[in-house]
C-alpha cells in the first residue's frame, strides 16, 4: 500500500517478528521501552494491523525488497508474465464486489490473485487480507480462519462469523479467499452475508469451481501463453526456473521448450516441474519423458485438458523419484504448513538423515518449496502437490495411518511445549505458532473420524493457547473438548478450565455460565465436592468481579449458589476453604464482621494448603484494607498474593488469580501514592503472557498510572493499544475498564483535544451497560475534576465533586478516596468556597498516607494562605513522588519566575496552559 516506515521502525518490526517483548526490543536496540511502545503503535497504524499478533505475522512475511502490503504473504519466486490477465483482473475488481478466479489446480490462480491484490491495495483504505483455506477441513471453521487472518479474537456473546461480519461493516477492504473449492457452500454462505452488510468490502476468491452466487463475476484463469515462437510467457517462466536450477537456455533450445510448454497447456506448475528436471534430463529427456506420460492419457475419460496435463506431469515427476522419495512425498502431504526434516521423519517413519536427503531432492524437483527461517530450513508443499500426495496416500491405503502418525507427532510436540516451564520467551512462542496449525489440522481429522484422541488433543491445544496468551481460542477449545469428553467428569473438568480462562479475559458472564454448567455435570457424575467448588466460584465472581459482568444479575443468586455449594460439599477441606473464601465476598467489606470472616477463611485456606483459596481470601483482605484507607497494608497483601502465585503452574484458574493480584497491587500502589511501584507493577501486568491477545486488559492500569504521573506520551501509546484491542474484541462492556478510558479522556481534555476527549467519553459510556452507568462514578468524577481544575474551571470542579470524601466507603472507592479528597479540597480553595479551610482540615488524615495527595493538600493550604514558598515546597514533594504533571502545575500556580518554567514543562507534555 506504499506505506513508508523508518529505519528504526523496520528494526522494531523485525524484532516483533521474532516474538520479542517490548523490554527485550528496548534492550537489543538500546532505546527505552516507551520509545518501543511508540514505534509499535506507529507500526500498527501504518501497516493496518489490528493488534500485535497481526503485526507479528506481517513482520514474518515482510521482505527486504519491495515488501507486499500488510495482510499478504510474500512471494517466494518471481511472478512471470500474465500482464494482460493481471490488468483485466484488476479492472474487474474496480466494479464488482465478488470476483472468482476460476481454473484448474496448478494454473497459477493464487499467484495471479496475490499479484493483483498487491496492485490494487491502494484502493482499499483498510488493507488487503489474505486467507488460506487449505488447512480448513470443516465448513464451520471458515469464519474462524478468516477471523484469525484478520487478527480478530473471540468476542463475548458473538459467534466467529458475527465477529467477522461486524469487523467488515466498518471497513473498506479487499478479502482474498484462496482455495475455496472444497468448501463451496460454506464460503458462498459467508460471502453472501458479508457483502450484504459491508458495502466497503470486496472479495476476490480463487477456486476450481465457481461459488454460484448471482452477483459473482467469474474470471477464468488459463495456462500461460506460449505464442507462435519462443517468446511467450510460458517459455519465459520455463527459462527463469531453469536458470534457477543452473541451466541457461540457448536460442536453439527455446523453440523446443515452446513445444514442451504447449504440450503442458501452459500450466505454470507443470512447467516448473519440467524445468526442475532439465539439469538431469536435458531437453531430449524432457521431450521423450513427457511425450510418454501424456500418451498414457489417450483414450482416458474426458476431463479438462489442463487437469490432464498437470496430473500427467505430476505422475511423470513422481515416477522418476526413487521409491523412498515417493513415500516421503506422499506422507508429508498431511502437514498443514512448513515442516522440518525431523518432523517429516516422524510422520514418514524414516531416519531423519535419510528423510533430509529426500526432502532436498524433492525441493530440487520443485515438488516441495524450501523455506528458510531462524531455526533452519523447513519445507512446504504447494496445495496442488499436497492434494496429489493425499490422493496417493488414499490410493495406497495409507491415509488414516499417516494422519494418525501426524496427530501423534503433533501431540508429542505439544506435550513437550507444555512441559517447558519457561513459556514467556520468543522461542517458545515461535514453537507454538508453528505447531498450532498442525494440531488444529490433526484434531480436525480426529474429530471427523471420531478418534478417541480428539478430547485429549483439544485439551492440550486449549492449554497451550492459554499459555500463549490466545485466551479466546483457549476458552473455545476447552468448550469444544467438553463436547467430546468421554464422560461427565472430564467434560466438567474442561468447562471448569474454560471458566477460568473466561474470568481471566474479564468475560464474567461466560465464567459464571461455565462454572454453573460444570457444577451440573459434576453432580451428574457424583463428584459433589467438585460441584461445590464450581458453585462457590460462581458465587464468588458475582460478588467479587461485578465489574466484569455485563448482564444485570439477581442479587439473590450468589446466596443461592453458596447455599447449594454448602449442601453438597461434604467434608473435603479444600472445598470448605473455597466456600469460606466465597462467603467472605458475600458480606460488605465495610461491615464490622467482615474482617473476622476473612481471617477465618484465610486460616482455613492455609490449613488446607490450597493456594487458590488463600489467594481469594487475601484478595478480600486487600479490599477491606483499601476501604479502611490502609493502602500500604493493602499493597503488602497484594504483593504477597503475587509471591504466592508466581511459582504455580500457569493453568487458567491460577492465571485469573495472578492477573487479579497484579491488578490489586497496582490499585493499592495508586491508593498509597507510590507511582513508581504502581508503574512497575502495571508494566508487569501488561507483560503477563495471559494478556497477549487482550491488549485493552493488558494496558488498562498502565494508562491510569501514566496519566497520573504525567507521562502522557506513554499514556497515549497505551491508549492506542487499548482502543485497538477493545474494538478488535468486539467492544465488550466491561465496567472495570472504565477508569482507563476516563483517564484517557482527561489527558485529551488537558491537551485541548476536544474531539479526542469526546471520543474517549463515548468509549467510557460504551464500556458500561446502560443499567449500570453509575458503576464507580466517583473515580470518574475525580478524573473529570482534575481536567476542570487544569482548565481553570474550579467552580465546575466543585459541582463535579459534590459527594464529600468521607462518604466513599467501598473498597474500590477507597483506591481513589485520597485523590478525590485532595481534588475536593483544591477545588474549594480555587473556587473561593467559604468552607475551603474546613475542606482542607477534613481531608488531611485521609490523604496523609499517600505522598502525592498529601503534597496536593499542602499545596491547596499554601494557595489558600497565599504562601508561595509552601506551594514550591509542595512542588518539590511532588517531583520526588514522580508526579511530573502536578509538579509542573505547582510551578505554574506558584507564579513569578517559576510560572514560565512550569508552563514550559506542561507545554512539553502537550498540555494547554491556562
């Protein structure tokens, strides 16, 4: 699309392609993490990537010379000829919403379509997107495959098809659906729905047969032109591929090559296969061999001539191979993507060294394509050759056995990955990314054939997806596994894990549904203790994680779930500890009895040795401490949770607790005014592997901390990631994320960006269901008041902060109570309120433990007294506390010679100065 990126951005992009984290990229390039974030944000915009996963794919596909547009794979060989067809197909896309390039296998449909997609990419503001449907064996997976190619994650309350359709409604894009012939009905159905609701989307399909839609424009793709002499496209292709094999054609040979190409009907793949044999056979050998093979088809049933010539050429090439090389070609056809020699050896049941030699020979004969990578050479089969190999396997009666060996190989590779405790490394992520398609393909076969391995395979893939941070697919795969489970107990296990993933994704509604379903299966299986644990967890989430639940819930539901859990629990100590932890959340943290209940639950959890129950109980203790204003104690409790959970195996349920522990630690550090610690913890939360797919979840707290610090460049970069991730996830209504959006609105407002402020306020509203718009409104009031005070609208800030700070008693209000109180006092002073002095006196105790808010109240008191020295002392305290924004603002408020310095600092942040 003609996008220009800087040299530094190219370096960052290459590092992203190696699956490096921002910290690792910063270390490699000797730049700050913040600078890396800025470059990544810029690359996402420039290359049209929806998220970092999509950017990783683009980075892997990008080539140093004339890279293809984002969303298209790179060409492994040059594109020869077809100037007329290229122009005509491009023209067809100018007025048609659906164009199908139709032709037999090997005729070059994909290469032509990719070339044209690159040619017309400038017409589509939202890019061109390539979707390879080769690995898809089930029509129900079409939408999932398209969603993955677009970088779209699983979205709460939406099917994968709806996710794709929703994405398309807002886009002006070209979607290239490659190899549709084995999924015609499914593709036609989705394309019809897609184009009906997406006026800006155009579809270019390649297939051996048309989709049979009334608005489809069919574009036939024939063989390459041979011409009357030796100057046609076919001869040019043969000559280029022969030269690559080390043979230069002389003028006398070109007319003979033209005859050979004419006999091959100009089919590019057949020509390439023949050219690959030129060094060994010479022109004489090619003429004789191909003539013999073509003659075999005389009198055969009538089929398309180009199918006939290609199949003949494939048969001819196959017949020239040694017997063991034939076996290798057949057996590697079951791989979904590029494979290494040792992987092929496992599936082909041969020695690795022997297989490596055969693979190299097959590549020399153009039957396989070598692909170089950081971990060595891999090989892939063109789709036509792969289908040919599968047909041969079927003919030889080897197909089922070979697919079984492929699945077994993928299974063992997956279990090795699972056994690796260090998962958050570029190497581990790269290994997973290469293996995932093989597991998916193998499991598709296992499900279709009713294999007993399907359940365990789905569980393995789901667990690996969770470790990789692809949480939406992890949840989906666990739910699929439940449907394939051999009994109710195993199905319940799968749903329990799916619920853990859902909770970690902040999909609270899903988590509760899945825990309830798991409990029902446990009861049916007679495992009452497991049922009780699921019921208790559902009740706990309803009370503990209300900010992740979109639906209006019955207030009595948690009590009913806990009562049911207690009835069926039995005497199992772990189960009793889980119920006790859930009971602690059933009582308001502001009630006198709550602390005693929590300490009893904590003691029971420790006696049981159950880390999950202890983590839950510690979380409840943290909320009590926050509600009481004991922010340092709350931070200590949250940090203890992190220490407790970090050594645990990162299964889905531990994942939720570990993520939540980091969230609560950040919130407690904010409450304590320890912004340096809050930023450190927010960065750790951002970098947890659990949130790789859910950028809005990963960066939400970092946005808040950066906004308070005055590190607005970091906040804006994180805000871009938040919005992109949230929109990619289907704009879910997750009230707990509201503070991040509110902080972004504040930053834009302080910078004088009214449009940006209004856009983020729209997101604030969209994050919370209509029935719950009052959720956590006091932190929202604080951010609004901070902006109003900055803009010199103190009277408006007073009205905004109408609730006295001492009335904020809930734990989530306790996080913001000192900040709210400081703003409440300052607004009273700057607005000249008659109770200004009383306000200051009323909030001193509330703000004393927070270094930032204590300094802000001191500043308000100095302003009220006209004490310029006191204001400057507050500035020094705020600078020491790492609050750059409030330090600069203090200098402005101090006036005199310091005002100019403070105004300069604010301007450098992008703030308007009033």
